[in-house]
C-alpha cells in the first residue's frame, strides 16, 4: 500500500472556503499517470498537483491533473503546492519544473507568494454564435485565442453581466470542439481591481474554474496593452471569488502574487 501526504488548499484567497481549492500530493515514490488521474478524480477538484523532489536545493517536479486529463500548467495548484512546501520546509524560495520542462521560480514575500510565469499571446479568432448563446452573451467587444492553452478569450463591456452569467454547459461543450476552455473578461468597476474574469471549461475539467492563475499568462498581457499598465490587480468574480496581482516583467516573463490557505492535511492510501 502506498501512503501519500495529501493536502487541500484554497488558492488566491486569504480566507478558507474562498478562492480555488486544489489537491496537493507530496510524492516519495513515482506514480503511474493512471494513478495520478485516479487520485484527481477521487479528490474531484479542478486540478490536483503531484510534487516530488528533484536534484538541487529546493527544486521540485510538479504535474497537474484535472479529473479528465493532465494539464501542463496550472496557477492555483502551483500556488497551493508552494504554500504547502513553504510551511513544511521553512524556506522562502523554491523552483518547480513542469511536464514541459518549464521552470517556475517561486518566492515568499511578507505572507504573499509570488510565482514567475511565461507570458503568452493571443490572436484574433471568431467565436461561434452557438458558443455565445450557450454563455448567455449577446454582445462582445473582442474575441481572441491563446494557442499554448487552447483557450478562447472573450471581452465584454460590463463586469456585472460577467458576474451574472449562467451558461448552459451542455450546449457550451457542443458549441466548439477545438478548445480547452473559454475565458470571459471585462474591465472592473471595483476601485481596487483593474479587470475581472470567469473561466468555463467543461471540455477539460469541471464546468467553471473558480480562480485561474494559468489564464493570466495571456490575460495580463491582453489587459496590460489596453490599460497601458505593467502591474494590475485581477478579480475572478466566480461564486467563490479570488484575487491576484499580476506584473509584466518583460516581453517573456510575468509574476502572479497572491495568498493561499491550507484547509486539510491527510494521508491518501492506494
């Protein structure tokens, strides 16, 4: 029997039961992909991270599984894993290496966790009318696509409309066959935030991801250009809500800064 130290962590929040919950499994021995997928299905979160030590000081492999498939890059599960390792090890810096051999430097600063991510770009792409209808959106400002994540970005005018969206997820899934998810975003009306978003992905995991760090790899650049800013505050207006600060460092790198709360520690037996 394998025993795996396992956590549930709420990411992009300073309160338990807010933000985005992720599973974190600390591995002392390797697991088959099928085992990691089964664990992700069992825990039932949008992503579960599997972390193992690599050669080198504070360098760790990290892999992410939704209940449906492996996800190459996941912001909230990276944040969750960082929270666990910082609390366990008493360190203030570490590096993750994902399945694409992408290095993700992480630091702990004044209670906030700062993660370095790549910047991705978007290109214009039309959205099927069936997709907009399934989302309940009558008008969009812009429609773009990010190739690395296979996510469609839709900008709408009103953040209140964004908050109140109630998609028909069965119709949404049938409306497009070549994307992993659709991100809807708008300028925020809240004085402490620059923009807001919600992320729907019935193709790849659960219907809605409560707070999504990975989408900000292209969302930060998208809004940075429009708002003429390099540092912005983002609010994800899902039911659980969550927040993060994003900063564009150069054309290739950015940081995401937020908090996380450990709500459960246990032992998984398989």
